[in-house]
C-alpha cells in the first residue's frame, strides 16, 4: 500500500462515527484493490483508534500467515509418523557400514540424490495444484505419484513415503477446507494409488499459498532433520553434534533446491543412484531387532 493510498484511507476514516467507520473504510480499501493500488485479497488492514482519531493504519501481508502454516507442516512433531522411519539407515548402522565420522558426507550425498529427486516431484505437485481443469488434475495426480513409485526401488522406502504422504494429506484436509486436497485424497483412495510425501507436501503448500522455493527448502530441511534424528537413536551422536551437522549441510540443501528448478528433462534430471540405501532398505526386514519401520 503506497503512502498516498494510506493517507487517503486515514482521511477517509477520520470524522466517521463508530457505527459506519469500519464499513466505509472496508469499502474504500476494496475500491483501492479493484484499481490495483492494493491487494485486499492478500492484505489485512488494522486500524488503531483513540477517541475517534486514527493513530496508525497497519497492513499485514498474509504471507506471514503462510509462513506460520509452513513452519507447522514442516515440523518434525507433525503427527504423521515420520519418527518411525529411518529409510535404511538402521540397516547401515547395524551392519557397520555407517559410523558417526561418515555421517555428514553420507547425508550430503543422500540429499543430492534422493533429496533432489523428491523436490523435483515436490515442485511438480506444487504446480499441479494450479491446474484449473479438474479432469486434468484427476488424471495427472495419480500418474505423478505412480511415476515417483517407479523411481523408488526398495519396497520399504516406497511404502514409507506413501504412508507418510497419505497421513500428511489426511491431516491437512482436516486442518483446512480445500476441495482440491479432498479430491486428491478421494482419487488416491478410489484408484488405490500411492500418495508420496514430497508430492503431497508440494500440493498442500501451493494450495495454502506458500512460496514454492520456501516449500522446497522446508521439505529438504525436515527430511534432513528426520534422518539426523534417526541417527541420534542409532549412533553415539549427541544433540550438539547433530545440530552442527544440520547447520553445515544447509548449503547442500540450497544447491539441491536450485538444481531442482532446472529439472526439465525428467529422464535425465530425475535419475538417481543410491545403491547403498536401497539395498539397506531391502535388507531391513531381516534385521534381528528393529527400532524403525523402514
């Protein structure tokens, strides 16, 4: 909202009685939005009054609310069961393949491969939410999830991603009334197709008007944090050391997010090579004792 528009709004509010001040000001602000001066759909205006005089007219962008929603959706405490999955790390530790001194480099490589694959699909889910044709969405939604299922070779990791995605989508559907999210859940149930976590995260972020890049970075951050948290239960890894690893790997997450933007040629850009985690995930059901589902 520009300086002149703000001063005119304040002038409009002065002299009004308490009964019609809010209605007239709302109408004026809406007229400004209609002429492009402000965007009333994404801005909340707060009028501070004292004894009938305008003290301050504040504008609060709804992006702040979107940020709060993103922080909640990317929180490790979100009740979808992510704490129960190690995605093969438990096998690597049990077999002596992964130790604390190897962890940071391993996670960097993991995020550059699996992380990049998943945020490419996260972006596709984000963009799919913007498709206006409902029939096109109903067709593309299960196809997108099936495509990612084909990339996930290990059954346990594939099932973990699908379980988390379905629970995430169900949770968000309960938090916000979105016909598109409800349709996504209904189509997945009707066609018995997977709902992968990264795709559902992108879809929900788009519908909740969260910036695409922020959504991708938040997804990478929570994925990395989840893996480090699993390692804290598997390895002699303290909280301070774990936090330091996550901190130092932030440039890797930024690189992965940037690389995913250019992923236009799917067959080339989505190719991943993660034999160690895939084999470990395949062997996980045969461990004598297990802390994690995957």
